[in-house]
């Protein structure tokens, strides 16, 4: 598997990507500018020390002059104090910037994830998302706060030191500077390959995160299928791929720094040869102090060059993370409100509820077509009219389009043709928040958030009182079992509600939905995964929840929809049968066969035969 990985050596640092990323850090630009200011001052201090050494050797040691030593010592002390203050400010500001940037970028990513359409989650692996907003953002915060400002210091130091060396002795300065283009070529060669390796590392890291997620979520399935060994083999392949790419990148990085250091040592040796010759010849063009300052500068200038090489290697490694984070931040939702709608109704974070009209509940599909991709059309020219307060049941085979219909009502997806109207108005001309705030949606597998029972019911309406929460639980027959829990309504439900049974979670989700008093209710096979006794309780909850509301029920157990006002039999995205329960039985069509086949006892079959013939 390792040999199959393709390594792209043509990729380079993307300056535009980093500019966009820095743009997302706008609240911390002042911190970054302050850091760069302190680093510039620190670089100036660093270049002054060799000049102070030159002055000390030529003026005080060789000439033996004592006048001005006190002033010299005071200047040296001021430089040391200034540099110390700069280092303290640099460390303090960088620490704050790193933590702040991590928090800010993660908050932006999390907000964008709240805004993205369902289609994003249909195609994006969970491991990729989790890795992006955790390890990738941490890597970026560290690189920007410490790496980029260190790069700025190194650049300042190199420029000031180069200017100082040219001022002291042009020929020796050119000997040092002649090595720098060679280092630049070496750096580019290594950087492209290091980046390619780290791209593979980051991609494989996401796959490993996803493998952990699947292994945890599917632990029971793994054991029932006896897939432990197969899972371990697949995980070992992923880990092997990451190990191979990591070692390759680490080896290149390990080779890079010694090569740069060796080139710097060659330049320092040339300076010693040239300067030592002139000092020995006593021509006067180079003093011992000047040579000492030059050696210090020549040695010092290659430290920031090595530093730049290391930082560019880190940037190459981090760019893979930057690409993923920026990709998340710049992914646009496929469904959004127009600026005019936002102006009138507000958005998810600043709703203008005073402008929200009431929903009566009339729902109309007008020649609606929809496909998830260009080759898979789910609905074609679908039309339907539902009056306020009606209960509509959707029946059909898996993949027939039932869930698509209710998802379009909720505006989780947009129709590719036609329009859906609520109370006669196209849903695209109203706020998504307005629509979804008036929906009650109960899933086949209900999801509860970590917290207490009371908190989970309150998610339906955040300003609900404790009395209203308990009243909603009583309406759906959930109050009884809740009070038997260890702490009643204050019992922790666990992650995803794993401390409760499926039926208990379902009843709590009903209470959560009904406390919002929605105008439109949607039940997506809400009773298909519970036992008969719990189903009877849920039927009571359903009858209470649907009273006076427009409702859509996706049903697998047909016994739950006998009282529906309208039953639609969906096949291949089209309505093939439509009517009440009794009228559909009389037709002896697809619904009749589906209904009768759900019961096995002959006596029941005879009863249904009589009902159909009545």
C-alpha cells in the first residue's frame, strides 16, 4: 500500500492560501504586528552585539584606552535590557496569540459547520471534519504565532546583518552572501518533497481518525460480524502508510538542516581565510576587531538562514493542515437565504422574530424534481397539495423517495426544478430559520445531546419553564418513566442518550418536538425500532403531537397510519396510489398487498379481506 502512494513534487508553498488564512485571524492582527515589532527591535539588538565586540577589541584591548569604558558598558547594558524586554514581550504575545488563534479558528469552523447544508455531511468523512477542527487548527495556531513571526525576525536579522557586513568589508561580505543562492536552491528542492510527504501524513491521519470513529460507533456490529482481525489489518495498512510518509518527510528534514549548516560553515571558513590573511599582512583594511565582528556575523547570519529553512519545512508540513481548514471555512452551503430574506427575517444568529409570519400549515409541491447527483433522479415532476391540519402518510420501498419528500419540506435540500410552497409562498422567499423553527421532526433513531433529560426537552424551546417541560412530557406519556430514573428530570442521558433505551429516547424526542408547538410535524419511521408496548405509548404520543397540525408520517409499520387523512404510495419518486386506508384496501393494489403481508395469521388475513370487500 505504501508503494501505491503518489508523491507530488510540483507543489509549492501557496502564498495566496496563507494570506487567506491570515485574513481569518483578523482579531489577532494587532497581536501579530506587535510581535513583529518586538522581533524587529530584537533583531537590531542582535546585530549590535558584534559591533560592540569590534569596538571593545579595537578601542579598549588593542589601543589600551580606558576613556569611555563606563559609557560603553552603559550602552551594552541598555542593549541587553532592551533585548530582554523584547524576548519577554515576544513570548507573552506569542502565547496569547497561539491560544487565541486556536479558539478563534475553531469557533469559525464550528459556526461554518452549523451553516453547511446536509449535502456536505453526505459526502464528507467524519474523520476529516474532526481532524480539521482539532489537530489542524492547533497546528496552525502554533505555526502562525511562533513560526511566521520567527520567520520575520530571521528576515530582519539577515537584512541588517548583510548591510552591516557590506559596510565593514565588501569582499568578505560577498563571500558570505555568495553561499545564500545555493542554500535557496537546496531549500526549494527539499521543501517540495517535504510538503508532498506531509500531505500524505495529514490525509492518512484523517482516515485514521475516521477509522477510530467507525470502530467505536460500530463496536457491536464488529463483534457480531467477527471483523476484529479484518479491522486490525485495515488499520495496520493505514498506520503503515502514515509511518512510511512520516519517515520519508522526517529523513528529508533531517538531511536539510545539516546541509544548510555545512554550507554556512564553508562561508565562515572563507571569511577566516580572507580576513585572517589581511590581518596577518597588516594592510590596515581589516582589524582584529573587524575580523571578530565579521566572524560573529558570518556565523550568526547562517543561524537565521537555518531557522528559515526549518520554518519553511514546518510551513510545508502545516500547509496541508491549512488547506483543509481553509477548505472548511470557504465551503459555501448549497442552501442559503438571499440577502433580501436575511434583511427581512434575520439569520440563525440574529433572527428578527418580530417579522416572522405565523404558519397555518398548507403545503404544496408544484412540479418538483430532485436529484442528489446528475445520474440519480429521485423525484420527477412531483405535485402534491396538503391542507393545514391534514395528516399525510408516505409508504413505499426503500429508495422510493419518501425521505426526500420530507427533507425537501424541511428545506434540508432544494428542489432542482419546481417549487415548494408553505401557505402559498415559495419556501425560498422565506427564512430557513423561520421554517425550521416551526417544524417538529422525530427520527427513527432519535439523537439526544449530552446533558439531563430536562435540558434535552428544553432544546425544543430554550425559554421553556420546568413546568412546561414536565407538561410536554406528560402529553406524550414520558413523565412516568422519567420519574423512575435515578434523578428524575435531572438524570444525565449520556453521550447520544446511551443511558436510555430506544423507546425512552423516542418519547423524550417527542416531548422535545411538541414543546416547540410546531405547525408542521414530521415523523420518519418513528416507531419502527421499538417494541410493541413502547409502540402503543408512542401511538398515544403521536396522536397528541399531531392534533391540529399538518403532519407527514413515513411509515414502515402500516398499523400506525390507519387514521391518516391521506396515504401516498410512492414508487420511483411518483405517487402510484393515493387515498385513505379503507379506500386503498378496496383498490386491492400495492398498498393492499403490502398491508396484508405484514400480518401472518390467517384469521387476521380474513378480517382484512372482509374490510377490503366492505
